């Protein structure tokens, strides 16, 4: 189980809970959660030091909160320079905000067994965005020369599933 949240993180979770329970389709919920997250990304007290710890081998996930009814989960991901995800999609809507540094996201579409890059999004500190399946195939990396930390909110019980990743795509990239 995640440890007790800092007061700042508990405030964030409360804001996300309000955004999720307001209902509507995935798009509407994810857009509201994005707005709820944005205001907290500049709060220096949001993450305790142990939630900022990297892993030299791969990007590190710190589970901050799983809502008791499983309706959403909040994690902090810590990225050292050059660390990246596989190309993947998610089991649910996903909201991502950059807390420290800058993240780079590449989105893809699947065509005839290949992955065609669609967009390259750079997300600086303080900015959040969302993805809603289907069609949410992407990769995230820290292409900068300093550490990056991002807050991710998923509309699923990550504690139960272990990960928000639905599928990883080990396919050739490009036309
Ligand atoms: Fe993702």
C-alpha cells in the first residue's frame, strides 16, 4: 500500500476525486482531471523526497494513491536523462502533467503492422494533457539533460493491475 500522502498530495487527490465523480464520458472526465491536476504542478510540496527518487536502470514509478473504489490511480514517474517507456497504450484514460523538467511524448497510429509516428509533444513543467483510448498509442521519454518528474492519473486501479499499460507494441516504426 502507498504510504500516507503529504497534505499537498491529499489536496490533489481530492480535486481529482471531484473531477472523476462529476461523471460523463471518458473524454469529459479526462479533461476535468487535466484541469484539476494543472494547478498542483507548481506546488513544491506536492511530492515528498522518496517520491522523487530515480532508478539508474529505468524510469521509476511511485504509486501515490489508488482510489478505494478503483476508479482512479495517481503515480509519480521519475525519469533520468534518456530514460523512456516502450511504445504502449493504456487500459483507461490517462492524464499526464510535468512536475519537474520536461517530458517528450511521441504518438503513433498502427497501419499494416507498422507504427506511423503522428505527433511529437514536448510538455514543459506545469503543463498537463490527456489521452483517451482507443488510438492512444504512444511513447514517453526524457530527452533532456536533467531529471524529469511527471504526475500520471489513470482511470483504473493500478494497485490491482500492477500497470496501466494495456499492450506494448514491438513493431517496426515508420512507413
Ligand atoms: Fe503512457
